[in-house]
């Protein structure tokens, strides 16, 4: 019995290890010139990221030194019914720097230093570092992620409490920094309504692309935030909301400052996955690129149809575009496509063909491509066998 139990435990551990290799979290250090500090970020990539023909939207989560916040977003984003192939989640961590002051170790820089303005009244005489932290995110974190991961258009930011205040501040300074802003329990009252006054300077009528803002509060009205919150809601709903700036505000008066993160993020994510992200899938370049698609088939007489997300790809109609036979098991077609491209294949013009994706096995998900002129993209149809 003992041997059977040991074998079972080993099998479970092996199974978990095999599963875990497909979704992972990387811890990355950035030597920040903007902050003159070494900072850390985490990057979660979902199951299936090893498929080179998969692209992902990205979520930036602030206050990720609190792993429960980062892990909750990662779980909701990738386990929701509408998640599809999932999302990349980037966790932006705070840091704490201690120094000896008057013979005693004390912090001289911490999370609130990042998130408060230089002349804040809330740091006991220390200066905030808000604008340098904003520059760090804008000029170092986002470019790093965009250079090293396969991304779709559309960036989402999620913050809680003072990091939610930062998310709102980023919107007021650089509206195009993100596309979807989620602010859970932002402090709009501090420093004589510093942030509320910044919101009053925003001109949403001149936005070139559509932006989204989700804002929520819990029982913080009991802390004296109530008047500032109500003034912000009126400003957002009555003045700033327009065709290019969509606002959703929710209140959770029966939840605490921390506990409201659970229903708020779940609600914001549901709106994002069901309503916002689908609209981003239609964003494509005006420029076109001549590319070649090649498919290896199983049998010499197999036919292959290609279809996808553009008119040149029959707008997802499976039976319109037959690929040419260029060899016994090779099929090929050259097309002028826009960026980005999503393609699928069918043997009969009705059902989906399974495509080999290396170590991950096979998939019928759309293959997503950022096309380059003259490039050749090769695929292999595999048998539809049970796992």
C-alpha cells in the first residue's frame, strides 16, 4: 500500500511539473535610469505561449509586491470563460530602501514614494517621486515588455488604492499609455484633491483612440473620501464621458478597502473580456504585406482551405480560398495581408484542421501573425487524435 501511495504522489508531482512548464512567471530586474534604482517586475505567460503563432493582450498590475493582487488578476484573466488563449500579465513591484538615520534603520524610499507627487504632504517631509515613477513605467517597463513578448494591440492597467490613483494620474498625463484603465479604490482626496484637479484638466474630446476607465470604491467614504469620490463621479459621467472615453463606476459600500478588490476586478475583467477586447481584434493596419502561407498535409490528395480575419482571407468563411498544391504533401498561397493576421485551416471547407504547435501538441485556435513583407509562414496539419 505504501509503495502504491508513493507511486501515486510521484505521478501527481510529475503531472503538475509537466503542466507548469506551459504557464510560467519570470522575475526580471530592470536597471532603471529614470529611478536610479534596480527594480523588479514579474511577467506571467499563459499556457500555450510556446506556440510561436500566438499573440496576447497584456495587463499591467501595480502593487505586485503584494502577490495576492497579481495572482488574483492572473487567475481571473486566464480562467474566465471568455479568456480564450489567455493574457500576459505584468506585475510592477514596489521596493523599500532602508538607511541608517540617527543610528536607527528606517526606510527612506518605499511604495508611497513612487505613487505620490514631489511636494506631497503625506510623507512626513520626504519628497514623492510620482513623475519619475511614471517615466519608469512609460519609458522602461512598457518598452521592455513590448520588445520581448508577442503582443496584440491594447494595454490594460490595474491599480488598487494609491496605485489606482497612479493609474488615474497616468490617464491624465499620457492618455495613450494604456487603453483600458482600472482603478480600484483610488484616493482622490489626498493633498487637497490633487488627483481630482488633474482629472478636471483632461480633454477627452481630442482622444484619437477609444479609452476605457473603470473606477470603484468600497467603504472609504467613512475615511472622508466621500465628497471627492462623488465630485469625481459627476465629472467623469457628466463631462468627460463621450464616444472616445467610456466610463464605468461601481460602489461596494459593504466591502472593505482590500476586500473590494475581488468583486471589482472580477467585474472590470468581465466587461473587458466580453465587450472591450473583442473590439480590439478588429484593429488592423492600413498598410499591407505580401506573405506566403505554406501547409504540410497528411495525404497526397488532401485539400486545404485557408480563412481568417480579413477580407483577403474571406472574413472567416471556411470554404472560399483553396490553397495551391505545390508538392505531394505541400500546399501554398501568397496574399497581401494587413497587420495583424489570424488564420485557420480546413480540409473540407467545414471543419477545422488541427495544426501542430510543437511541444504543446496541436490546436484549432487561430494562428496569429505580425506579418513582414516577403515572409513565409509554415504550418503542419496533424491528425485529430485524443490526448
